[in-house]
C-alpha cells in the first residue's frame, strides 16, 4: 500500500512519524509522498519557512508536494507518485471529488472531535469554548462533504476544564498518531466495519485574530474558557490605559462576587487582588481571577509581579 500523507501544522507531525515507523517495521506499506501547504512567512522577521509537516517530511527524506491549489497540475504531480491511499490530518484544504477519485483504496482522515459534533476547522477550541465534559478523536473515511465520512474508529476522553488549546492539541497529536496507524492496518486487513455518523450535526468556525478581544459583559466562566481556547493563538486581550493587555491565564473566582445587578461595578473593573487566586476582574456575572498577564511587546508576568509594575491598575476599568 502506497500512502500519500496530507497534513500541515505541528499537530499532524506525530502521525507522519508514526506512519514512517509503520513502514520501517512492517512490509506492505510505503509512504509515496507528503502533501502540505506552501511555505509561508513566519514570526516577526517574516522569514519564509515550510510547514511543520513539510520540515518533518524533508528530514525523513520523503517527497514533498506543496501546491498552492489542488488543481490539474497538482493532481498530475500526485498521480506521478502512484499512491493507493490518502491519509489526512489537518491538511488545511478541502479535497475535491476529482482528487479523491485518484486513490484506488480511498482515503481516511483524522478529526479531533466526536463526529458528527464539531465538523469544521476548530473542533479543539470549540470543545473548550463550550466547556464540554468530554471530547474525542474520530478516524473517518474521506468524503466530498466536509467531515461527513463514515467512521472507522472513534475514541472519547474526558476534559478537566483546565485544558488549553495548546495542551489539548498535544494530547490529540499523540493519540491520533496511534489511532491512524490502527485504522490503516484495519483497512488493509479488512477488520474494521465502517459506520455512518449518528446524532446531531454541529459545526465550528475558523478562529480569527479578532476573536481574542475579551467581552467583559460575558460570564466569568465563558471568559475563562475563551482564554484557554485561544492559547496559544490568537490569545485573549483587552485594553488598559491605551495599551493592549493580554490575559494569558485565568479562572473564575471560586467564591461569589457581585455581578449582574445595578449595584455591581461595571464589567471590566479591576476589583483588587486575592492572595490565593490572583487579580480579580468584574465580569457580567462573577469575577475572573487573572494569574498571568502581559502588555503588548513585553514579557509575561505572574500577577504579583505584574501589579508591582502596573500603576493604578486596581480600580481601573479594562476594555
């Protein structure tokens, strides 16, 4: 079986490594090539660099394709590799039916949600934003409609309510690599039964930079979830005395704080500091305890060190 692996960001690198290990340990499998997004400017310097998957593939000595679009020219380049199956995880583009028809054994895709829940580009963030008690990983058949293919494997796991998009992505990256290899073997050995997706379909949207702006009238629980969901990108921010202020770590204050009444301070008011919890900020309901903050272009500080350098912060109103 000749495999074309399609992926781009860091979360997909362990899956590529697992496929390379499978090829080394078991006959009958071969990586025909890797499909990834084109090189792009990164970092403050804007230096053009390959995707994380592209870098990993080059280090493994694999053929790497980086088409701008999956057009006729790209299909011709893929066809020259003579792949039997497409294995995809976080590639970043939707595959056309013409493209999918090129693979005699079809394709499989990893998606970090319990499909049909959270079809779309940001399922990890969606699970955190909605404060779900659990999420999971689905290995599905690739289909023309986004994330709609039959399920090969699906695994659920609980959430603690403290995950960030970064920490949850790290776990998903590791576990998906194992599940993709298991699904690939199951397809090759014909031991897996494909099942249609069952239940209510829901979708998640692409995360944008402006989503990081904190809306203080929200409940403290919702704001804390957004801070976790937007770590490491785009990060959550507000304004203080004309400066952009990032709140990098926070949680709802565990004890009742005034909010939601005419007598409560306006949302965004810095109420004070709790020696155990952090800097307290009034929300639409409840208070947020911020523990890690930084002004734009400055280093992140724990809340105590931050207060030492932030003049007139307590009592001010953010936003």
